[in-house]
C-alpha cells in the first residue's frame, strides 16, 4: 500500500488527475512480471486512450498504423482492416509470424527499414521535411520511404491513423491526407513537443477529443496519447 501511495503522489506531481485513480488496479496488473502488449492484445498507450477507442471504434473501420505490435492485435479485435508499416526487421518477422498463425487475413504488413543516409547534413527530428528520428539507432538514416508507405492508398481511405513509430513529426505532416473526414488521429507520446510544434497547420484541421498526461499500460511513467478527429 505504501508503494502505491508513493506512486500516486509521484504521478500527481507529474500531471496525473485524481480521476486517473480508477486505472490503478488495471495498472498494477499490467506491471506484473511478464505482462506485455502482445499477450494482452492491447495497444501500449494510456488507459484513457484505450477506453476512449473502445467506445468509438466501429467494426467497419480501416486502420493504418506506423509501428506494430500489441496495437495490431488490439485493432484486429475491433475493426475491419489493419495496415501496419514497421521499420524493424526482427520485430516485423515476429509480428508477421504471430498473425500468420492466427490467420489474420484482415491484416496487411509492410516492412520498410530506414534508408541509409540523411537528407540534410544535420537532420532535425522536429522538421517534417527531414524524415528524421531522435532514436539513437536511427542516426545516419532517414525514414522518407517509411513515411511514404501509406501513399499506396488513396486520400481519405482510412478511418483511423495511429502514429507510434519512427519519424512521427514527418508521419503527422504527410499521412493525415489519407484519413477521411471524421476519422481519428491517434498520436502517442504527444507530450514531446517536437512532434507537433511545426505541424500547427496540419493540426488546425482537427478537433482534440482526448489529451493530457495519464497512466500508461506496462509503464510506470506517465505519457500523453492524444486522440483527434479530422474536421
């Protein structure tokens, strides 16, 4: 109990709301040894975002996600079609094997690794045109091909766009045209200002449905999973 009280105090100091107390029992279960998003078939996002998506997703929805994993299973349990672009070859192989075993014919996987070389001498992850990632393993690479993987689909094709992979600033700038009017944009770790500070014009076309720091499943820290609706 003392550990729980200390955790609550820390979370309150870092932006959690008193209303988030309702998630603590689920949070504690998710922090047990061995718990992971693939086994739990859930997205690695905040609890409020999980609950909001559960309420508003439709069985007929089509989802495109940058970055796959437990979120892929989460979507497949709720919608009609899921397209995943993943940069990591080992993780993509694990995901593909899992979904092949499940006979997930409603899933399309696209593996697009980082491209060696940068587009400018000193890339800035906050600049959409640089297609850069702040991830240490991504230095010296660009994600232009990865971001543009969505271009095989027409504008307004998807009901949900989830940005939770690499080069999120560039994904946000480029991919929202593929989202239909009234569609949902899910931006994970939205508290990182670099994702949005140069995308103000893009975001003017959206209405925020959910924002704010909150508990994250499988993680002791807080984060923000922002959900927006395209106007």
